[in-house]
C-alpha cells in the first residue's frame, strides 16, 4: 500500500500508507464534572498519544492526526481509526497509554 507523493523539488516518491490512521477530535468540550473541558485538554491528549506511538510502533505504521468535531463531545475526547472505521469515545487525559494499547491490538489484528 503506497501513495504517490510529490516532493518539494517536484519529484514523485512512493510513500507507504499508515496501517492505522487515528484522528483525534481536538475540539471536545465534554463535561468534566466541574464544567466543560477546555479543548486544550484534547490537544494535549493528541500530542501525548503521538509521542507514545512514535516511540512504540515502527515508523509509518501509525499516524495520529487532529480533526474537528466528530459529534460525540458529551462522551469525552473521541477518535476514529481508519481504515478499520473504529470510533472510540470517552477518552480522557491520562488514558493515552491505554489507547496506545488499543492501537497495538488493532495493528496485531492486521497480521
């Protein structure tokens, strides 16, 4: 699975597609029990998850990106994983490692 990509000098290069592409909503404003969550919490969640995945998985296997609202704000930080089309909700700051474990399970199911 490769995608043709144009490089900065105009040449084309084949780039491997990630086996798992995870989009994290960075606009979540779920109720924390003390009022609505600051969307910065979701951005920090994404950043921490990205670092964990970079260190844990082979280069190019997992890609973590941000997305706008997925429509599940009341359920916490939400994510969708492609190409498997898995939606995960109820993610919270501090659960990044557990979510990386879930991504590992998705990767192992592809082998």
